[in-house]
């Protein structure tokens, strides 16, 4: 699946949040969307799936126009959006959360079903009857990914997936992203953590005040002191001097 966003302008009321944003995600590619809080990353994700209606510009999936379409159209086209935070149906069990998601896209078919998701996340199977509101942050992240996968998407939009997670869970999350990439899923990864994005994507866009400031390889972003500063990353420590000559 190929995503193309062209010159998108999105507003909240009178506030002009996205000011002509363009990007692409090619089939099977993991692309990072980087930027500080308030840069517009979540607004862009929401504009892609139809939760925010752009006032101008274009969002296309494999050449099919989605701009301004209802959110269910994006889901039926194969997009799955995982918002930041603990966005689960907290009063439903793990199994019920998966079933609600499965029923949301009945026309999409594929290999992802509850059995395969439990194989990927054995802990979810152990917790299948537990109310989702009582899961830990890492367990809820597993459930969010499972709910997305059970719709058999072709592209995942991950909005700040590492937010609020313990370091050990972040490491696990990285393994899940790598595994999903090997499944040929396209992934757009919105992240404040440039370290996580660098480890799990090859190309990135730097969003700043609603505009794309830079696009290119993650290594180019990482190696640029100016871009690292824009992301709030301290400059690399200079090499220690060798022993003084006697």
C-alpha cells in the first residue's frame, strides 16, 4: 500500500495547524514522523484517516482519494490508526476488544485473526477475560496493536507508541515494529523519541510548526547537529582527548 499526502492544510477552529504538509510512505516501508510536542504530528495522523477534515490538499491510498471521506473509508481501504495513550474499551474484556475491532471491517480478509494475535502476544491470551481497563500500559499497547491487526490492514499509523512506557516495554515494542515490517506492512511512525525512530525506520520527516522542515534518511537526521537540536537531542559528546605527550 502506498500513502501520498500532498499539500495538506488542516485547522482547529481558526488555528492553522498543518501548513502545506506533503509526505509519502511506500509499500512495506517504515517511515518516521518526527517533531516536538505541538509540531502537528497527531493532527497529520488524524487528517490522514479523516478524524480531521483538511481544508485543502490531498490524501491518497494507492491513488484513491480519501480527503474528506468518512473515517470508515480509511479503515476499509486498509489503514489502521493507533492513537497515543491508553485508547482501549476499558469496560470490555481483551477478547471483546478484539471482537469489536474484527467486526468493524467485515469486508477485509487476511491471515490476522484472534488465534494468530494470541500467538504473537501470548500474554493477551492469558488475559483474554480480563477487563481492559485493568491492564498495564504495556499490555494495553499489545491490545491496541492486536485490535489493529485483526482488521487485516496494509498500513499502520502509530501515534507516539512509546509514550509513557517503561524502557523494557519500549524494547519489546521495537521488536513488534520490526516483526510487522517483515510482514510487509507499511508503517508511519509518529515519534518524539528520535532514538526509537532511528532504530526502527530508514527514512523520516521532521515536522516543525506545521511544516515539513526536512525529509531524508534517519542517518542524515541523526548526523545533523541542527536537526538534532530541533528534536531536542543533545549534541554528540566530543571524543575524549588522548593522553598528553610527555
